[in-house]
C-alpha cells in the first residue's frame, strides 16, 4: 500500500474560488480511486491549498487493482463440440477469451449446456491508471471564471498551470496535465524560499517539506495561525480586541502561504469619521481587521495579514507603507465628508433633477416625487389600521432619501448608499426617525439580511421598491429568464420579506394598490409578486413545494397569513386522515373537471333525493363548515385542519358507495352540487388537491 | 546644500520619477521589448494606444513597453487632492505570448527599482480587467505592495471583440504611485521628478504638472463647451463610420490586391475612435451624460473600436 500525492501548481488563484476547488479535487480523486478499486478500506484523504497550489494526499492506495476472475459464456456445447472434437465455433470463442481450447469447460444453465471459461483479469497498476485518468479529473474542476494561456488554446483553467507533482510514495507518476509533465519538484514561498524548487522526497512528507519552504499548505492550520497572530498583535493595545469578521478571515487565509500579522495605527482624529466609512475602507478596500476597545468602539488601529515574515526592519517598512495607504484613503473620505457638509441634504433635492433614474422614466427628482405619492398611500393604509409611526418624519425621509447620490462620499463608496444619507441626516440635525429611515432604506439588501427596524424605514423601503417595479414593468423592463438588469427580483423579494417579518398591516395587494398601478401592468406585477412569494415560502422558508402550491392556490395576498397556513398545513399533512382527505379533494376536482368537459350540469344537493352516504356527507359538511370558518377567521389553522380531517370516514363511505356521475341527470346534478359545495367550503386555507400524497 | 535643507527627503539612491521610468525601460529592453514613445493622441489608458489595442490582435509575437500619459477627466481634482490626478502615467507592457516565467520577470523588475522584496509584503489579488467600449477583457490581478496597488497584471483574452490567440500578458505600472511609495512622500506633487546631477536640486512633480492639473480640471468640469464637444464627437464618429464602411468593402473585395488592402488607413480610423472616446470622457466629467445615456454612447464607441479591430485583423491577414 502506498501514499499518493498530487499537487498542481498555479499562478495565484482568486481567494474566493480556492476552498471550493480544493474540496472538489479531493472528491474527484477519491471517486476515481474508489471507481477503479484502488482505495484501501482504511485509506485517509487529506486536501491542501494555498493561493499557488491545490494538493491531495491519499494514504492507503493499492499498488494495483486486485485481479479479477471473469466468467465468460460462449456457444452451446453441442455447437462447439462434435463428438468431443472442437468445432470452429469453439476455436473462435477460445480465441476471443484468450485461452486454449483445452481450457473450455461445460457450463450448465437453465437454458441448457454451454461452453464457458473463467478468465483471470490482471488489475492495472495505480501508477498507470492515475496517469491516464487523473489529468481529465483535474481539468474538469469547476472555476467561476476561466482563462486560456497556451497557444492554440487547448484548455481553459482558472490561471496558468505551472507545475505538477504526482508521487506514489517516492516514485513519480508519469502523468501530464496541460502540457506539464509531473515530477517531484514543487515550489516554495515566492520571496522567503525563492525560485529554487522544493524536491519532494516522499508523498507522505508533503506538509513538512512545504513548511520548510515557508508554505503552510493546510488551510485550517493557516486559519489558526492567523487567529493567534491577530490575538497576539492586538495585545499590544491594552483592553483592545480585533473585530471578528468571518468572510474577511477566509479571504486572507486564501491570500497567504506564510501568514503573519502586523498592527498598524492611524491618528485618533480619523475616528470622527463614521464607523461605517472607516470599516468599509479597512475591510473592503484594504482587507484589514478593525480593532475595538473594551466598549466595542473603534480604536485607532488596524491589523494587516501579510504573506511574508519580515525582520524588524522589514516589518517597520511594511507597517509604514500600509499606514500610509490607509491614512490617504481616510483623508480622502474626510475631505469628501467635509465637502459634502457644505451642501445639506435639503439643498440637494433640486440637483436630483440632474441624476437620471431611468431615461424613459425620469430623474431621481421624479423618482422622489413618485415615492412620496406611494408613501402617502401606504402611510394612510397603515395609519388606518392603527399602527403608530411618525408620518412627518417618514415624508421627510422619503423626500431626502436619494439626495446622498449627489454626494462625493457616495460616489467614492457606492456600497454605502443610503447609509451615508442617514449619517448626513443625523449630522445635519434632521432627527433620529428621519435619519434611521434613510439609513435603512435599502435593507434587506439580500434574502439573508434583516428588514428595517423602524416602521418609517419599512414603509419607505416598500414604497421605493414597489414604485420601481411598477414603473419598470410599465416600460417593458420586467425580468426575463436569467436577465434582471434592474434587480427587480431582489426588490420584490425585499417587499415580501418586509411584509413577512414586520407588523405592518399591509398585503401584497394593498402595497400594489398603493403604487397606483392599474390594468395589465397591475396584473403583471401582481403575478410577479406572487411568484416571489412562492420563492420566499419554498426557498427561504423551506416549505415543501406542494404545501406552497396548496396554500397559494387558496390566497396569495396576505404574506404573514400565507406563512401561518403553510405552517399549519405542513404539520397536518402527515396524518393519515389528512392524506385521505387530500386524495379525496383531488378526486372531487377531477370529477368536477370531467363533468364540466362532458357538459354535465351541477345541480342543488337536495336532501331526500340523495343516497344515504351522500346524505351523510352533506350533513357532516353542513355541520362542519361554520366551525371551520370560525376557526379560519381566528387564524386557528391547525385546529381548522384537524376538524376538516374528521370528514374522512363520511367522504370515504361516499366514494365507496355512491356513483357520482349517475346516469340520471337529476341525481348526478345533485351529487355534483354536493361535492362542489364540499370543495368550496373547505378550500379556504389551502387547495388540498395540490398536496402530493404517497 | 544638503537635500534636507532643500525641503525634500530624497535619500541618495532612491529613484526620481524619471529614473523610475529609465529603470523600467532598461529592464524590459534587456528582455527583448521594443521601447515605444507615448502615443500622441489622448487616451484613457495605455491599453488604448494602438501598440496594445491593435498589436495584440492576430498571431504575430510582439513585446513592447511604453510610458503612456493617461487622461481621466472625471478624476481631476484641481491639483488639490494629493492622491488623484486627471492625467497619470502608466508604464504599459505587452508580452505576446507571455513567457512562462512572466510573474518572476515582473518581480525582478520590482527589484530593479530597488524594492527589496524581503522587506515588503507582496500579494497578487484577483482583479479582472475590462474595457467594455473596446470589447476587451482579461483576467488577472492587482499587485499589492504593502497594501498599495502598484500594478495591474492582466492576461488579455479578448480585444476589439476578437478572441486572442496567442493571448498576451499586459502589465500596467502606476508610475506616480510607485514613485510616491519609493520616495515616501505624502503627495504626488512632492515626488521628485528629476534632480540636478551637480547640485542635487530637485524638480518636483508639482512643478512639472500642477498647472496642467488645475487648468484641465477647470476646463473639463466648468468650461468645456458641451455642444461643441458633441459636435466634435458626431463628426469624428461619422468620419470613422464612413472609413469603416469603405474598409469593409475593400477588405472583402476579391479584386483588390493585397497592396491596396494594406494601404487603407485603419490606423487613422482608429485615431478617430480614440478621439470619440476622449470626448466622451470630457462630456462625462462635464456632467453632460446621464446614467442611461452612457450605455448608448459607450455602445457607439464600441461599434467603432470593434469595427477597427475586426478590419485590422482582416487587413493583417491580407
């Protein structure tokens, strides 16, 4: 048994793609070895990666596939041997099986006697198999963005492949990937080790040999090193701690081979800039960790994760350089902040006329006016239902919401749109309600994000988004397939999420009504919102698809109500009574559809003319309907569904004994009237016929 | 007089702005690059000069380096911002096809500038480049030195809407940034551009360029005549379109001789497209182009640039 090592050496792979590729390479190698019966049962597989390499070490690879015996069956014995002498048929079969005729045996099967032979197939060696099969597995790795590099463009990969190491213990496996022949020479850290190659003597000693070349190949180990180094560097500032940032940590883990950390400083005066701006510069632009004091306030320090280990002199140079870059960016931000204050938000409303929202629609000034109109309508609906909020603050926030688009700071940090407006509103003394609503107008930015905390922010967010959707649909910019250039799906997802998670007394329909949409436009948007609600319930709330279909068929307007019904239905559907009811409702729907196709009239379910089982059903349904309605109105959906499930015995009996489509039109009409009534009475919570039963 | 008495901190041996350019030129000339002069038509980046935009097309190997003053009218700050310029200088390098050790060569070029890599932190961070109006894109990195982006390193995949084969490596050094870094000055305008070899007296970047930054900011932001700019744009565009139509006919012709095809002035046509691109940038800085109009105008420039690239490839093959 051997250890197998594969390392592919690349020019720096984008940090965001490395973890996925490392896992995929491990999976592909394991599947290949398993498929080819080369993996020992106790084998252990370890994967490694750095920006310049992906590697897999398998401890427990068989030297070769085990030999196998293959049972071959040929022509019938009678044809192959005449008077015990082989015929040409026997000779042909022996030739095909690669054995002498004398090796052929008689095999008795249920169909008769045949010629057979057991052939021993020798297993292929691991080296040979890996050499032929592994290159295509490597080249099949998924990358979010590929490139060509060789002339004639023979293959695409994330970045140029520069070396390959393939070792079975100490022996090179002769494989070739993208024109590179595998060897035992890897490369170390670009600067700390330099250009000379790292000759790997044994597959199993990969990690140790790489470490000697200043490469920590194990990702988890690098993560741990960085965490500890961050802790250690932060200790230089009493009482401080570095601010946890999982995504940033993952990024720097995949940007380094030999990570160290330095603590840098900036002048305290920059702390007067808003934390959002400071953190955006540090995290998004410079990939630095922020440092906070014991009160969770930003401290005038940062932590940079380096991909090198410098001496004291070098560290001082690196710290100095990083500080200079950061301070220059802070100075820019402060310059913009101060410059922007010269023109308060209120004075910027007019200049929105020069900022285009959409050419066919108008400027952001137009957009603001539209948002005000929609906001007033929604505010009236919310107020009418008795929910408290500050209407004056709301309208002020809507009026100023887009003015930060004219500020230098937003031009510089577009990702802080809205947030900057909120901060400016606060700095300019416009009041906390106004500032907060502006600040959180773009939340939720994604399906994972939280909704605005303030009622004003929620209403502003709804008004802005529904207005955008309705007006974009109006000029033919509805999303199609994968194309959604105006991110209208995201806007609609946010509307659904705000309605689902807030206390606002609004429904999809009332929001749409508030937008002023009408005619075909309104219908289109209504269908679009409904589709987004479907997405929300199924993909965000993970309700089963048939539950979602059933619930939305009974009403897709009130988002929180749809969620409550979906929860009740998900819980109820597991009971056998309920399954039976679902099946019966499906049957009722089918019968009614057939009747409709045949032109059968639906009559009145008159008592006295019905068979006993039909009468029982009519009586039970009549008794149950008011109860269910009452429970439904109380939104006691679980109890309502339990009540409906009690219909099972009478429904079952009805279908057992009664021929619904009776030849007598009178009787048939009465039956149809009966089941139609049952369907109508009990489909208010969900259309049970949508439920998929086992 | 000592250098500190002159009010600048330039240590002996630290490169001036022009030394920096000499070193880069020398380094790459020794590695087989043609050294070109800056292109004498306004461009937004070294990529747009024909030595890159057109030379990368087709199969012929080429290595070239040149400093390219690059105009970004909207980035002008009246000479008041220490880090931003209307016109900055790119040292642009094209290696077609890229040698296998292109990254190592690049690192050696940094060492040639006196940067001791053992005393710095260097990272290649993903940064994919595209110039939509030129139908050009590539994948690559921004090279970060102690947190500062000093070079854009791109493997060109497409240019002028054409797939490239071979591809090429494009290295774009930001000379002002690198100089400010090496000289450790806080403002670009304090960079020592040159110094008198006898007295050591410096000529600063500010002395050479500050007036230009101020005046062009005033022009681009406040004074440029919008109607006039549009008129220029439309005229250059119309002429370029007319030439492209002729080129298409000529290059597709079976009766025209290769010599007739080769003399058709596609290089002049490309200049007209560059003029349009620069006018667009000035109009944009002037605030005369709305967000939605942008897409349309960029499309018009793209039509010209892609048209030239296509015709140029056909002309080369003629």
